[in-house]
C-alpha cells in the first residue's frame, strides 16, 4: 500500500474511533465475550477483592485509632502509657497490613490483567493469520498493528487502572461514608450535601476532558502518520529537495499537537485544583461546624480530628475515578474493535470433501483452469471464463500488460482467493478440496519482493523448520548459486538478517528465496516477476538454476522481461483477463500479434 493511502486510511480510522456510532450496540456483546476470559481467574479476583478490602480497612481504621487516643486518653487526662503504646503498635500493624495487602492486590491484579491480555493478543494474532487475502485488501496494515498493540494495551489499562480504581476507590468511598456516620450523624449529613455538587462538577468536566483528550490523541496520530509517511518515502523527499517543505508541514502538525497537549494538561490541572478547592472548603466547613460543637461540649475533639481526616481522604477516590473515564472509554472502544476482528471470518476455508486429500509426494503437476471467472469487486471482472490446461512438467511463461490478470491467475492457483465460476484443479482435484496446508506444500511461490524474516540465513531458507538440516540448506544455496554470496558475509550462513533482509541486495534476497523453494521441493513452481529486480549477471544465475529446478516440475513464470521466458515450452499472452495468444516464442513472433508488440517494445526496435 502506498504511504499516502496508508495515512488516509489511518486518519480515517482515527476520526471514526472516538464515536464509532456503527459499533455502539456491540459494546455489551464485546464485554460479555470478555467475561469468558475472566472466568478462569474468578478466584484470583476474589483474592483481589479481599486484599483490597483489608487494605482499605487498614487505612481507614488509622484515623479512628487516633480518635480513641485523643478522646479516651489525652483529652480525658489519663496517663495510660501502656494504652498509648498498644494504640501505636496497632497503628503500625495497620500501616504494615495496608502496605502488604496493597502490594499483593496490585501484583495479583497485574498478573490477571497481563494473563488475559496476553491470551487475547495471542488469539488475535492467530486469528489474523488465518484470514484470507481479501481481508487484507480491505484492512490496512496500520489498523491491524493498532489492534494487536495499542488496542490490547488499552485493554490492559482497563484491568490495571480502571478495574483497580473501581474496586479500591469505590469501596473506599463507601467505607468512608460508613465511618463518618459511625462518628457523628449530623456532620455526616452535612458532608453528604457535597455529593450532588461533586457529581455536577464531574459530569461537566467529563465531557470537556473527553473532547480535549480526543483532540490531543487525534493530532498526535496525524503527526506520527506524517512522520511514517516521510520515512517510507525519504528517497523521494531528498531527490526532489522537499526537506524544507516537509519540515514546515511537520512543524505545523507538531504545533497543533503542542497546543492540544497544553489544553489537555490545563484541563486536568483545572479539574484537580477544583477538587482541591472543594476539599479545602469542605474541611473549613467541617472545622467550623465541628469546632462550634466541640466548644459547646456537644462533640469530642477526637471525633472532629477523625472527621477532618476522612474528608481529606473522601475527595481522592472521586478524583481518581473521574480521571479514569478516558481510560474506560478507550478500553471500551478497544474491546469493540478487537471483537470486530474476531467476528471476521476468512473467505477461503478448508472444506470437508468425500475425496481423499492430494498427497504431495504423488502429485504429477497437471493444472487445469476450467473456464474460471474472478473479480476482486462485484461488477469489476478481472478474469473472464479463462480456460487453460498445463501438462505435468511443462514450463509455462505468462506475459501481458499491467492489469491483464497474470498475478490474479496465480493467486487462484495458490488459493489466496476462490474463483467465482469454474474450477482450478491440480491432478484432477479441485484446489478447494485440498487442505490449504497441503496445497501450499505442493505449490511453491517466489515473488518479486521476497520476504525475509529477522533471523539467520539458515533459518530464513528453511523457514525455521528444524526438520530440515543445515546441510540441506547449504546444498540448496549451492544449487542456486547463493553459496558464494553467503560465504562472503562475515558470519556466513549464521549471519543474522534484520527485518526484510536489509543489508542484502534485491538479487541476494531473491537468491535466498530460490534456495527456500529448493529446500521445500514443491511439485508446482511459480515465479511471479521473480527476476524483475535482478541485474543481468544475477538473472543469468537464476536462469541457470531455474533450468535445473524446473526439470520434472510444472513451472509457471510470470515475467515482464521476455528474456526470462523465451525458452519456455509455451507462452501464454493475457489481456483484460483473457488468453489472447499462446505458443512458443518463435510461433508468437511469426503471428505478429500482442506478443510481437510486447517483444518489440522490450527490445526498443521493430523485430524482423
């Protein structure tokens, strides 16, 4: 996908995510599905609940102990040092208990959250790997990466932040109110007047905070996408001297994100300071009302002290719960998006067949395209009733202009897509009746841009299959002429390649992909523009290897360079999804049709 298209899709996703009106009904079902991952950890959640309960009680009993020390000892004029020592010991014990159970609670919840998210991430990646190529045509790679990384991380924050806040802060609020009523009903009722005020402030700030949060995230996303686009197209930026222009555009995006970030910070600070002011006013109110009661001998001083302490603690959990709103919203959207991926079903699936599966060892390599039709989009045909029959061991060249349907033909043989009409058969067996794992052992594909993984050259050739020995890998590399190239590397076959094999030339990467095909010994070999990026010397090496590899193996070569298929047994010329000519190189030149035009164009002069 081109960078411009990727950024367009990515920005469209970012704009759609905050509201997602089409997916709102799925919230409930998504969280219901999530409950299935929670059930195995139900006893761990019970442990978290009790740890949280003990930790909260340990914290909230400390002011009550101070009340006892003040009213029953200090204010009563007693010199009960033993009693004070016991209270201090209990106070210390409660502090240690609060620390210990909070530590256990946090670690237990972290373990639960990480286990659930790890399991979801594993299943999500596996589910994406099972999807058909049509799914990847619809979905941008950026969106899928976001699902596996950012969305699962948002889900992790739900368990470790939102859920913890609901457990701990919700129970803390309840117990604080209970303790205040235990101390003095009148003062407690005065404090409850604050609840509607707090609710109004929280609701007012919630919508404003959500807007600022989404604005900052959207602008950050656009800035990151702009950087990614420039990095992927850095050669064009430098060739056309666009550095200043791109820097100017980046500065604009960076400035917008800077302003949005400052706005988000100001909103959070204003929200926090508002609660601090309200907390201080509440303390002042309690001090004034309670102080008058103490002076009038209607209230004990220790009760007033404990009340003031509880009022200070009262606002912290409310503030924390309110600030978790954005995290909760992000997690809700993430869960819905993840389950949208889980609900997608592959278009191409193995189907049960009464016929025995094709055994790779017994495949002869006959291929039949029986009047097949295919299109990527409804109403836009790519291949129209194409009829082609290839004999076992035949070397076929396929040529045609861009959009003729060459690669689509190969995709149908590999069963990346299914035909709309007709059948594709190998040795008389419909490819739809062959399990995909077996089909891909029978059909080997070398593409124009070979994909190499992070790992050693040996692992890249044998695709991390330990059943293939190192000696077989070396023999295959010698067979295609890659051995001399590999031996020049510092660590030879143990050279560690980075992603996509950066550090190797296009020809060297292609040679390794050829060795990969040799190792797996497919009965049908497909080369899809495999020599398009090779220099003439490397192409000659590939041609020599291909000549040997194609023996006793059905080979289909799609090529723009006609020199790669001039020696083919038969050349198929395609145009607009149909076969317009077929024959040998000399036969097609003598006809003076499409192939001759392609040949003359490739030679740069008129052939005679």
